[in-house]
C-alpha cells in the first residue's frame, strides 16, 4: 500500500495498493468489481472501500504480469479510518 502512512494534510487523490498473486494465477482472473479494501493492519474499516472509479492496472507498474495495481479514493479512506 502506498503511501504506507496517511497524512491527513496531504492533497493526494489516491492510495495505491499492489496485489501479488500466487504462482499460476493471472490478474485477468480477478473481477474488478469484487476488489475492495476491508481492513488495514488487521483493523476493520467501518465499511469496505471499492476501487476508485475503474482504476485498475494489470501488472504492478513495474513490468511484471503476476500482480494487480489498484487505486482507492484517499479522502474516502481517510474518512473510514478516522470514523
């Protein structure tokens, strides 16, 4: 997850999460509508957060094809964490 620490004063729009898949699995097997952030460090959010719009990228932004990179709305996440 990037950033690893949420600064409440930041004006960033998105939080990036990179998902690595086990061997033999391909990111195209994931239905984007089912991707949600439900907990952070074992602490449940007040409600799950879906990916921001339709922001999804196969690979991890590093040229690999074994993962998925998704983005979540930063302001919504801050509200859920602070609630």
